[in-house]
C-alpha cells in the first residue's frame, strides 16, 4: 500500500501534515503483536493527533471510539494517526523510541522536516518511499484545492463531488469550516485524513472566493 | 452494491458520495451502474441513505470479488492476509529486509487514484511494459496473483473487464535501471484511460544520503518534497 504517500500539495508547498503508520511484519514479528500495537496506538493518542484509527476497523471520524479500537485490535492491526505540527511529531516519535516496542513505524511528510525531527530525537531513517507525482490522464483529476483534500484519504474514499457540495455549504454559511472538515473525514477508514489541514484548505478557498 | 428500489425515495442525496459516479437516477429512483461500481462500500458504510436502501452483496462472485479486494479498504485479500491493494512494502523493511541495500530499488505504480478508477485492462498495459523491461514483480502483491505470465505481464483474461478504484503494481529493479523504467512508464501513461502515481523505494545510507535521488534528478525527474520514511523502530523477534 502507498496510501499516505501521494498527498497532493499545491505548488509542492510545505504542509503541517505528518502521517504515522504502524504495523507488525506478518511472519516476522506478528505473533502476539496485538499488545504492542495497542501500546503504539495509545502513545499516538496521548499526543493529541488530528485523526487516528486502525485500517481494519475505522477511525475516530468514522464513528469508532478509542476504547473500541483498542479492544478489537488484532495482531494484524494497522495503527494510523496524523499530526499537524513538528512539535507533536517530535513528542510522539520520542515516546515511541523510549517504549522500544520493536514494531515498525513510518512517517509521511516533508522529508527535510521529518529527518530533522528524527535527528532531534536520535532516530535514523531506514528506508524511504519517494513520490514522483501523477502521470497519465491528469485532466481527469479534480482541481488542485479539491485534490489536496481528496488525497488525504489515500484509498480515494472521499469523493470530489462531496467536497464541492461541502464547499458550497461553507460559502453559504450553512457549515463552519471545522464542521465541513470533520464531515469530509468520515469516509476515511484508516484515520489519516487530516481534519486540521482540511479546515485550512477550506478557509483558504472560502477567503479566496470572498476576495474575488 | 445494489439499491432496494422499494425503499428508495429518489432524494438523490447519495449520488455525491460515490467516488466512481456509479449512482444514477432512473425514473425518480437511484440505481447503481454495475459496470462503474467498484464495490468500495462507501455509500453503505457512510449510512447516507435515510431509508437504508443500500444492499451490499454478501459474497461477490469471482471475478467481481476483485473489485471489493482492490477498492474496499476493509476487505482482506486472503492470499496475503493484508487489507487493501498492496503489500507491506517498505513499511516493515526494518524487520523484513525486503529492500536489502541500495543496489536494488522498489517501484510502486499506484493506478487509478484519486477519484478516477481504472480497469484491469489499463493495469495490464502497464504490467506488460514493466515485464518487457525485465523487472522483478513482487509476488505477494494482489496484481501479481492475477498475472498469467511474469515474462509478458499478461493478466488472466477473465479479470480484464473488472473496474477498481485503485491498485498498486510493485516491482524491484537495479538502481541503475530506474530512469529507464520511469521513462517507459511515462510513455505508457499516454496510452491509458486513467492516472497513476509513482513511488520509488530506496534504503537510506548511513550518512543519510538516498542514492536514487540524484539518479532521478539527473534524468530530469522532480522528486516531491514529501516522502514516506520508515524510522527504523521495527525488530525481528
Ligand atoms: S439516499 Fe437513499 S432514498 Fe435517497 S436516492 Fe439514494 S438510495 Fe434513494
Ligand atoms: S459501492 Fe462504491 S462505487 Fe459502488 S455505488 Fe457505492 S460508493 Fe459507488
């Protein structure tokens, strides 16, 4: 899976958007991994993520309760979360390092920033997955603002038509940007849709329309 | 996915949630275009319909079941035990050592996302090009299970008409061959009815350098500033 990698950013600008994924390696350290994965999940949750979930169960914006995710986690759980600042990323990585659980963790975000935070907490990058962006019939893609929003659900569960509809509701004052962002997070079953970033994008679009 | 027409009120509220534009109105009722529907389950999971008119198929027949395997993130692919479209790839490389050193690099071609979808015919066009280049296909990847012949990249005929939201083709290539493979992918991109994104997996050297980056940049490719990093916390038991 590469569902956190190709999050679109207009003009490749920096974004406060750091996605964490954690899982056991099936056949290597997966037997009885549940407890460790739950511990990873609790550490992520302790640093106030903007979204959190388990790929196999759902995230907090799909209606899952934290206790429910913990209770139903299995050795095959994929624990996911997203943070909106380098400080909180540093804090969670530090706790994960200290806990020394032996479970793999990846961080998706601006590579320079991620490497810098890792250096601060004395962690070494092991392997990277780099993005070369989109190819093919790019005219089929939605416009850039919508693309930024829909690509925050890496399984493409957030529909561009729904985003357009929500944007109109914000424009008409029926919804706040916060309510809109939370609604858009609902289809993301993994818990990696960054609600805070979505709110920022919606605000940017709304302000742009007002100024026009 | 099906809609119970007796329960449908024709409000059309569900249409905007379908990433494949598969929900249509006919005679004031919503119906699902079965050719377009990728069985992702979003419409049902979100409970957008106030009369609960959506009926998911309990067991999809082969090869339609592939739609759900690739498109619904909560469907498990039995052969790999993984949910979704790909494998653990580099996410557990600190444990598996699948990408041992920087001599070999992984390439993940992520077809159909976002909100475009793809047919497995388009996927076959890409696997054929990759096979001609002599790449090593990742055996645990669901697309590899559908491949008739790794030397030609042909998929089994019966699956070609299936439509999915997205899938990932994963291959391993010698680092020196990466520019040539990306060049060829760029060429085949002109011949498909969808989009794909390319991910390049490379181990990080002790001095924190990433040898594949200068190779790609020299060929004129722009490596996006955002990447996925395995932070090296995993251990074998
Ligand atoms: S939301 Fe339900 S009632 Fe409304 S059109 Fe769709 S299926 Fe019919
Ligand atoms: S299952 Fe997915 S593709 Fe099919 S109608 Fe529902 S939302 Fe659309």
